């Protein structure tokens, strides 16, 4: 199918962008309720000690029963600074870090109020840098059944949620150069940042 459905995600994993690469039109689910411990607010990077989780804190308004499009980011702690230091430490020696980091950092430091806005701006920036040509839209209502391939619930940090299709996409990821691979080996399906900073323009071909 030419259309896929995905959740919003913070620096999504490589398999998320593989879906985008292979579907001319992608709908981001904007009408679901917030779900914790998912890629909606977290990403995995490759730090010197191995895989590291970065998580965006959100405000717990109304028990998080509001649509994901209305979830607000919590800026009471200086998480942007901590995240930036972690990303810089992990990737400053990667081949393409300096080429992309300033634009990414600018979006983080613009401090969007809504999680959906932050994620969408980062997603659009990276998709544009990779010249994916994917049309990114948002759903207007929530439906369990969608007219397209549904990846909303199967791209998840916990393997128990993976479907056969998403497991296949992850399994087919061939190793590429990673700064710390000599220490910990190749780690697949990390944040798109890992692929982008290591492969640069070739990241689109990898997808």
C-alpha cells in the first residue's frame, strides 16, 4: 500500500523511517490518548556505555486522557541541556554530526509547548535532510481500522508489541559503522540520529 499510519515519535528508530521511506504518504496519529514508555517520548542512542534512553518529560494534565496532540512538554527541568550533552557526547566524533546538529539543536531549543509539535518538526527536518519525499499528514479522528498499513502499535521499545512485519524490518538491518561498535558491537534500530550522524546522505539508501 502507498499509505502508512504511525504514532508521533521523538527521534524515532530506524525502522520507523524505513516505513516512511517505503510509503509515499504517512499519517501520524494525532487523536489517540497518550501512552507512556513508548517512542512517543523516548529514543535510544549509542553512548560510550552502550544503549542509552533519552526521554521527554510531559505534563500530566487530566490524567493524560487528552489527545496526544494536546500533550504539553514539561520544561521545569533542564532536560534539553541534558539531552544535548548526551547526544554530543555520543556522536560528536561521528562523520556527519556537525553537518546536522545545529538545525536539530535549534528545534530543541525553540521549546515548543506541545509534544506533537516538537516531534513533527524534528521528523520533518530529518525527512527533508534525507530527501525521502514522503507526504506527512495527521489523522483527524481516531479509528482502530485504517485504510493503509498500520504501524501505530507495532513500532515499540518493548519487543512483545512487535509484529512479524516490524520484526522483519529490524532483523534486515545490516551493520553500518558506529563509533562505539568496537566496544559493544553493532546495535540495530537505534534512533534515526545514530544512522544520520554515521551515514549522512547515504542513510536514505540504507533505509
